[in-house]
C-alpha cells in the first residue's frame, strides 16, 4: 500500500484522471454524464491510525510503505504531520507525543494510536499497548484527557478501558438540515466527512418524490444514509449485521427525531430469505414485512460487492441506489443489474484523494 502524497496543486489533474478512467470503464452501460464531487484537496480524513515507533529516547508516528514488486518488503515511514488527516488530528499528533514521550507510564509498550474526530472538533484517541493497563495508567490518561481536551480509550489484550465515552457525535449539514451521528470507536464510519455530505445530498436528490412508498436499505451501518433519506420515503426498513452499528443506527434515528425507520439486525442473505418467506422467527415478525410497499432499495456493500443472489434480489425493486467503494465489483454487478434496469444517474465521490480508489453512486431504474 502506498502512502498518499498530498499535493493540492495537482489535485484537479488527479481527479480528472479518475473521471476519465471511470467514464471509460463504464462506457458499455450507456450511463448519463458522470457527476463528480471533489474532496477538499488536503486534511480530509476524520479518522486515522498510526503505529508508534520507538527509537532510543525518541518515538514517532509511522506507517508502512509496501514494495509493489515484493509485498513482503515494507519500509517504515516517519510521519510528524499527515496532510491526509484533518486539522484536528494534525494538531493532536505532536501534542500527544510530547505528553507521553517522557511519561514512562503512558509510553511503555505503546504500540498504536487511533484518532477519531468530527468536523465540530470532538476527538477520541485510542491508545493500544502490548502490556496490561493498570490504575497508574488510568490516572495519567485522565490527566492527559484534560490537558489535550480529548476522550481517551486504552486497549491491550483482553482489556478496553473507556475513560469518558467510546464515541463521538458528528454533525453533518446536508441541504440546510443538520444530522447527528453517533460514531463508535473501532466501528465503520465514512472517513471523509465533506464527501459524506456530498453523498448524502446526492442520495436525497436521486430519491426525491418517493414519499408515498417505502425504502429498504441493506448494509445500513450506523444509519448514515438512513437518517438523511427518511423524509423522502413513507417508511424505511434498514438492515445491518453488526450489533454495534445497529445500536448506533437506532440511537441516531432517535437523535434526529426520525420515527418512520425500523432497523433490523440481520444479514442481507437472511433478509432475502425473509422476503421469500423462507425464514420466520421473532426478528422477522417484528419487521411486519407485509405492511411495506417498497419502491426503492439502497445497497452500500463491502468491497466484494453483491453476490449473484443479492443481485437477483435487488433487481426486483423499481429503483436501485447502489453506493460502491470498488468500481471493479460495481462493474461486475452492473452486468447483472442492467439486464432489468438502466443507469439513470452516475456519480464519482472522491473519498480518497491521491489514491486510485473511487467511491461511486449509481441510480438504476427498471426498464
């Protein structure tokens, strides 16, 4: 893996290259003009993790540059600042090291640091150790919380010490409305908050006019899209397999005063079985599937994309909103989905500037 080299002067050129690559890759699907959503050209990630490298009396943040020709070979790269990370993270990086460098309790066998921040400036710092954490560590960590104005979690094998809380509250203003999201340490959240706002606005736009019918959402995570889309539909049924994400999604609906969403803890495969009537039980009964009139499905799958059975399932809906973090699996899935649907909106969200990664949004409508 190459560490991104941030150069704002060449950002527009790199984004144009991604744009042309996507247009060429998806030309066979007769897609409409590509909508491109640019990232801030630097300081765009709200979460980052670093190894802590100890050299004599010094210690510093490190990442590893992997040799493309021999992936087993890695080079340690020292990072005193990291232009990929948000301003809050960059401010905390030296302050944290200065605080722990000469403190043997906080420094000893410190292995990794993870930062989770928000646009409003909240910061959660996780310190990961190769040793048990004791009362002395907790005492000094609480003092560090106060001096840095952060929240701290300590982790070691079979230990997790939460000093204040294990989450931050992100606030994203989208189309003149502010949405609140609990983002839990060590759980998936969108790393580029400004691009996340663009994604939510785009999803709201492509699903406008659906107020009389319902949305089913697979892989809903912490309810990122769910909350933003709730006012576009009569009701939403959202599913997610992660217990932590389901708890956050339910809390986020309450926080945003949303009462037309039901979040079910269920895999996409089990939900598909439930729709076919193959699998009963309390969780299925709670969903009251017969009460829904689904017009639209939203999928935001992992990098592996959708399997054939899932493609067949989502093909049954009039409209498909597909959020993809992997253009290659998206292309493969579209080969299946465009047998029954046509691509009517296509977007590039530059979630990861200065890398080859592309986040895409596709709206498909039944032919």
